[in-house]
């Protein structure tokens, strides 16, 4: 019956799509009963003709509702085309070649994706992007040798595997004979990737093979690809020698492990045609998590040096005349700034113990993506860093982050000895860190100052006896996990027949890299879990001290708000009709069953425990681990993440974010419990990544190549904070630049004293510069020189101190080269504040400006549990312009203030033409008139104007914000909690907040002054240091010592 259910659902889906495509209804919600009856009657008539089993009304209705919700969600899901920087615009995959290739593997895969509920827009983009990527790889049918290197950048947990599986399918159709997939450094990730490739590519009776089979068991005209590896075994040289031949089309999925790669290299060497030094078959290497282990951390020493994994990959490539190397990553910085050495004159020495011989191999030059870099956009139903943390994008942030501050006594990174007891303490990395968080003249615990703290404390070690007990925050997180299971159970009957249904429930606990700490945590979790189960079985729900009352408190504190208001935080192109509001009373009877049979696993080398998900066997898992859960591996049905693990490297930190991804039907059950330090780190990392992606898109429009993007990444100030220092070892200083960038004050100290000092500086130091000014549209404009601009920046502003210092240094260096000598100052005169709700306006006598200013509006953070912006506002007196307020510029056209009108108009017209071309490519079904209307509605970005500025010209735009809105004190809608604090602090809201945006023009590379950043003395962590070469196994970074 299950196969017929799928047929009925496919038929319903096709009918519903016809109605949507006709434009008869704006959404499926509007489809009335007569249309439903028409669909039902049509399908039932067809089913009778085809001999399908007859369905009763209730069953058909249930199938219909499942499909309706699924189709509606997919109908609004959007995804943008890929972006590419390429060394050449040429491609071998022209229209004739495309027509000559039989796309058997590709068509089967795309059909499989559609049948599994993927949105048509997403499948179409996978189809298009994989074709473009294949066209950038080498032509496998070429008679000439080639070596092509590319890199694909996609968001964490956004579906990169789906894309590279499409590329693999296309490569098999095109004629690649050997595909090697390098899948991380852990068995878990390799096994999971192998499973996906078995389903998506190989199809030996499963996955795509259920749609159609190739080879002797199916279509004999299509050669069946042979998988040398399996979910049970990585590459084995004896097995390969006995059972596999390079005469077939082969694929293998391997760990980036020294012994594995050595054995692949030796097997390929032993299978060379006699008297030949290279294989003639085309090779494709797909390197998943390409920034992990594959990079050459020894490249700074010179061409003849290579780190171990890097050397073996390059040696394997060196055995082939025709080869393509394609890396995939979510954090491409390290790949882009890795060494670009030429080929080494030294040979790569390999000892073959099995055959008692020493061999030498040539290495290809490097793995830098010389030929192309591709940026994939995630679909609109993806929940990524920008959905949760500070970002370049104007979107509401999901209130799912809960700051924990009770973990330090049990999961510390620094400790001190107190009469023989090891005590966990806060971590302060620098004196400035101490001054900011403790105070320059204040004490912390028994430490009078930072110097005393540093001398009396040390880094925590694996032998330290932690954790001693569970912090309350972990217990709360566990209860949230059980509540989430219960909530999802109320929706199961609606979802279970949907392709979007996720049967598993997982909670992640990531507290330390030490396996001993992980194991003790697991023991404590198991002990407390028993108490929860006992309470649910024995306590009465209404008893005052029952476990149910604890669940109710957690429900109120963490769950109620988001489950009831999730729709307020979702963009218009994210719809999930399965996510219905639920009351606590509804889930109470479900809690005992929800809590039953939860597996508590410590996933590390000492326990040997693993996770394997099977759709037919739903699991409930609390996974405690470290690096084995840090990269690539997907935790299915992940709802609760407890994450307080620290790392110095934020690109690694981003990869540890297993909570990013797709959450149909249960996004409102998801929560992240983490520390304030990590929240701040994620905020800065997400912002930097968004800026660089925006830069990438801009460079694409200018026809830039990978080398030019490398320079931009190397000189971006934010990258210094987020890239592992091992990648920057080739120099003692690193350059940075603000050329062609926009820098804004997005974090405001709303302390009474700070607001006063910033306003006084504006009124007394900046406003007088506008006595000789003119009005340009909505801007009051004046001209200034560099000295005057630096005076402005040296006064009290809301720029972050260290970033401001870099800005000033950069301007001074530029000035010495006769760059950035002229500055346009502009104050925005128009805003949306009203006198009925707030201050509304500032008069000239209040501001010292010659004109009245209607204040701009940036609303304060919403009061909600899980909104760390709100918490920081209350406790730290920091307003972070987030969500829709993130970009403090009222409009991109504010940067127009420095341009002549004709220059601005030409720039606008050029943008509109380009935008129209993009829309035609994305929406070929639209008419020219419809494209024109869409272009008219498109906001012109500030970059369009700023990039018309000469290198001598900079812009400073100033915004005055109404504090009544920022403090959520607009009349009639006052936030009582903030009002109380204002009263205690005796703080009046009669002075505007002052925001600034500095626009830097493009400056040619040879003229760019660039600042220099002296690197610190880091302890380097590299993947190669985690390899036990003798044993051929990785010693996980989650170490026992």
C-alpha cells in the first residue's frame, strides 16, 4: 500500500501545482471545497483506470492535507543562482557537447530529489549549478592533459552534499572514470557521506536505484558505477587488489587519513599500465570540508615542504594526466589564503611496508583554487547563522539563543588551586578583556588585578576532575529536549506521510575537547535522566513539587513564547503549516512517553560509541562529544544544542554549529544554550562572512578572478579574527584594508554617560562643520579634509575601539599617498520618528545644525526569552542594531550625497540593466514589462553609489536616532522592564543616539596603503598534529591527555 500512497500523493501534488501555476490562487489555503472535490474526483477516476486500490474519503483527505502543506511550503521556497569568480569565461561544455552527453545519472538523481519532496526551485538550481560547475572542471574526453582546481563555498549544513552529489552524477555522465571523495577526518562523517552517495549516486537497489537501475540489473546501456568503499569499510588495498579494476567507472569515499591515502596512492601506482608513469583515465577528487586537514601548513617554508595529508592528495593527483580537484567548504578563508607554491623539485617519499619498498612520487604544485571559486546560496527555508546571529542581512533574528553563565565551575577553560581543590574560573585572555568585563581597578574573586589572575591560574587539563555536577542550565536544556519531543509528537500524525517528516530527535552537548570530561558528563546526564523518568512515572501532574511543575517552569521560561509566535520571525518565503501552536496542557500526557528510551551517548575514541540513523527506526539521542560532532556530520532531528566549548579559531567555531540547517515542522522546538563569549564570537564571525560574500558578489559583477578574491580576503580586517593562525604562517605581518567597504556603528553603548558624551561631541565638535553646507535631497552636506575627519573620529563615537583604531590608521596611511584627502560629511535630515510617539524632531538650537532634523528610528530588541540582543540591552547596556535595524543606513541612496547628479543617474541605470538581466535569467517565464516592474521595486544598494567615488574621496554619513524607539518607550507602548531600569539609573531620553557610516571608495591594489597587523604568538592546532601515522588512525583532538 505504501507505494500506492506515494502514487496518490504524487498525483495530488501535480494537480495542486497546476492550480498554483495558473495563478488561480495566491496560496493553497484559498483553494475551496469545490476545487478539492474536483481534484479528488479526477484522481479517483484515474486511479480506478490504473487499478490502484480505492481510498475512503478520510484517507484521501489526509493524503491531500499532507501534500497541500508540503507543496505550499515548497511553492514559496526560493533560491538564488550560484555566483562565480573564474580565471576564464570559456567552458568546454557548449550546447553541442551538452546535447551529445546522455545525462542518465543526472536525470535519475534530479527525479529522485523531486520525488523526495525537494522544492522545484531548489532542484532546478541544483540542476543548473551542477552543470555550471561541471563546465568549469576539465573535459574528461579531452586528448590533452589538464589540472583544474576549484572551490565551492556553501553555508554550514545547507545541502552542499546534495550539490556535490549532483556534480558527481554529472561527472559520471560526462566521462570521468574515477571519483575519489575525501570526507573529513572522522569515521562518522565518512560513513554518513558514503550512505548519501550510495543513495544519490550508486543506487544499488536503494535511493536512486529504486527509480531506475543501471548495468546488468537494469538499463544495460548505462554502465553501473562501482563503489570501492562501503558504509562498513573505508578503502582497503587488499580488497581493492582482489575485487576492483580501473577499467570500470569507480567511486570511493575515504577519510583524510594518512594510511588510507597512502594505500590509495600505492594501489593506483601498482595499477599503472606497464612502462607508464601516469594514468590516462580522468580523475575527479571532491574534497569535502576542504579547509580541514587538506591545507599545506608547511607551505610557508618553501616549495619542497608539504604537510602529510596535503602531500598525499597532491601525490595522488600527480599520477594522472587528466585531473580535477574540487573542494567544498563553509569557511573558505583558509583555502583562499593557503600557499600558492609552484611544483616541488623534491620527491614525496613513501614507505610501502607490505611490499618492502621505498617509492618516490611527484607532487602537483598546490591546491589553491586557481581556476574558479563558486558561492552557493542556501534556499529560503535554510536556518543559518544569519537567522540567529548578528549579520549583514536585514532579517529578524530567531529568539532561540539562551545565554548560560553557570557552566564555568564545571566546564572551565582556566582553573586555580585553592587548598588542594582545583576551582574553575572565568577566562580572560588579555588585559583589555579584563578591563572590559571586570574593570581596570576592580577585583574578580580573590584576584585583585589581571596580573595576579594570570599568575595564579592555569589552563584546564584533561586530568582535572570536571565536571563535578551538572549545571542547572544543562538540566533545563534536557527538559527542553523532552518537551520538544512531545511537541513534535502532537504533529506526527500530520507529518508522518510527508517527505518532510523527520523521525529522529537529537540533543547535542558539546562542553570540552577532553574525552574524560565528556564521559563524566555522560555519566551525570544518565544519572539525572533516571530521576526524570522516575518523576514522570511516580509524580502527580498537579502536585506542587512534582517533576511536571519543573517542566511547566521550563515551558514558560524557554518554550511558550517561541512556539506561539514563531511566524513573527519568519520571512515571507518561509512557510511551515505543520508547525501548529501547542499548549502545555496538550503535551503533559505525552511527556512520559517522550522521555522514554532516550539514548545517552558519549561519542569519542574511548567509548567507541557511534550514531547511525535509519528512517525506519526512529531514535531519541543525547549526544555528548567534541570534534567528532564538529564538522560535516549531520545530527538528524537536532532540536537542543548545549554548546560551551571554546576555541581560538572562529572558522572552526562556525563549523561546530551543527544546529544550522533545515527544520521542517519543528523549528520552534529548537534552542541553543551557549555562553556570552561564544555569542559575541558568532556575531562577529557571521557579520564578517556576510560582508565577504557581498564582496564576492560584487567582484563577480566586475569579472574578478580567484586571485583577486584572495587579496580581498587577506586584507579584510575581520578575517584576522576568524582564521586559524597556522594558515597565516608565511609572514610575520598580515595586511588589511578598508578600500571599497562600508563601516557602520552597529553597536551602541546606551549607558547614560556614553550617550551624553557622544551627543556633546556631535553638537559641539561636528555640527559646527555644517555652518557652510547645502541640502542634497534628504541630506545636509558639508565638505571636510582629512584632519577634520580624524578630529571627528578621535572624539566620542559609537565605533568599536579596536576597529576605530584600524580605520584611523588606514586613513592616515592613505593620506600620505594623497588618497582619501577629501571627505563629504552628511547628516540625514529625514526619519520616521514622530512627536506623538517619541522625540520626533531635533531643532537647530538643540543640535547646532542649521536645519531641523526629523529623527531616524531603530527599534530596541524585542522582549523575549532567547533574545540575547534584549538581554545585552538590559544587562550590558549595549544596543546591537540587529534584525531589520542591522543596517543603520536608511537607504542605499544615502551614499549618493557625495556624487554629482549625472554620475548617480548613470550608476543607477547601469544597476537596473544588470538587475534586469539577472531577473530574466532567474525567471525566464516573465515578460519584459514584468521584469521592468520588478526592477523598479528593487532597492539600489549603497555600493552602487560608493563605487563611483574617486580614490581621493570618502564619505561620512551621520544618523540621529530617536532614543524613545531604541529604548522601547514610545508613548502608549512602553516596555515596563526597561522603564524601571531607566528610572533606577535616572536616565532621561532627551538626547538622540548618534550613528555613523563611513564609505570608502575602491582603491587599486598597487595604490592601496593597507595597514599591517602583527600576528600574535599562537599555539598552533592543525589537523596533521592529530595523526598517529604508525597506527594509521586519527587520534581525535578530543584527547585523553
